[in-house]
């Protein structure tokens, strides 16, 4: 079911009216109309296209999922694609919702891929800034983009917290297989998140162009604030991606260090065991040897074994091999 709103001269006049009534207000320059579609059918999009005169290529992009975040400029409207992001705190997996936006001089149309993106938060943001509603569609678009970028901030903060936890676990007694899986999941989420966030710089920067006539001068500082937030998110994302790579490399280095430590210990114990093995093996041969038939021969060989083994043990212990 579509959600609709009508602002006239900055005042909320109606909401919840049928989409078919949109054509009655589109021609009025004093009106600003918003309606939202969630998982619409091609037939629904065709109706909207006829009502607002949308370009066929823009409508086709809505029907094809996984578009790159972008801003396309057509003669009668703008077409934007952005992504609402949510992070699963348990698995570290990212859930992205594609949001397609049509912007005309008097109408804002949002087409959501599914209901995972909280459109009610956008409505609350509009209601909290009623004094800016007089700026029409620019006001509506700013509220939507502001909520999207704030969602990006929440995701990158959650990713930062989880990566900080990984750093603490990295130097624990023994990193587990679960930690390795979680590190890989976070790295994958960061790559996916970066694909949805990095192009937003170009999208917001293009909206600030005066020749598009979307952002009125009083709204420019608000869009600039959103742009600054986008820059912070992208820079934060790049730094976290490098940090995850460093964690992975450190983990591999730790594995190599532990393997070297184990090999040193095994080699040291093998050298120690080789001494009694050599002596007892030699004296175990069926040949005469000094003291073979006397107690002194047994005690001599025992003293040599203990002395040599203890000497090797102390030498390896001093070099931190044991």
C-alpha cells in the first residue's frame, strides 16, 4: 500500500490519499507531494510513470536490482538510487535495502526494495522540522537522505565496536575458529558497505549544483551537513577496512610465530632425547665396552646421560626455546 503526503505552501494538508489523486496536485507549484511504494509491481510503476512523466530508463532501473548509488538527470525529473544499511550484531552480516527516488519540481517518489528500511523514521524527521517544509521537495529529499546517512553512521559505529572487540581477542590465549569466521564476515560487510557508501559523495555533491534547482539557498547548509557526514562515513570505512586487513595479517603472523615456537620446542626435546638414545643404543650393542661387567660402567653412562641432557635443557631454556 502506498503512503502519501501533501504539503501546500509548507503546511501538511493531507496524507493517506490515493496515488491516483496525485495528478490533481502536481501542476500546482505551491504543492509538494510525497508518496512511497514498497516492492511495487511493474504495473504500479507504469501508472506512476504516466502520472509524473518519468523516463523509461529510470523506471527500468527500478525493476533491476542492485543498482550502483547514483544520480541521473532527466529533462523532467531526477532519479537517485541509495541504500539503507543495517548490520546484524550477531553475525556481522550487512543487510542492504535499495531505495529508488524520483524527484520532480513538486513531487518526491520513493520506491523501496522491501520494508527493511524504516520509512516511519523519515516521516518523524519531517515532522520534527516543520519550519523547513516551506522549501518543498528539497526539504523532503533532505529528510530522506539525512535518515539514510544516519543509518550509515549507526552501521559504521557498530562495525567499529565489533572490530575493537576483535582486536582484544586477537592477543588472547588462542584465537578461535569462530574469531576467524567473524573477521572474514566483517571484512566482507565492510567491502559491501563501502560499495553502497562511497558513491554517495558524488550523489550529494551533484545535488548541491545550482543548475539542478533542487536545493534552494536556505537548504544548502543542510545538504552540506549531510555531505560532511557522508565524507566522515567514507573515511571511517576506509580506515576500518585497513584495520581489518591488519588484524588478519597479524593473525597470520601469530600463527607463524606459534608454529616456529612449537618447532623450536620439538627440536629442543628431540636433541635432548637424542643423548640418552645414543648412549644407551651404543652400550646396548653386543660388544665389550669399558665397565660392561662392572657397576661403574652403569653409573658412568647414567651420569653422562643426565649431565648431557641437563646441559642441553639449560642451554635451550636460556635461549627461550623451551
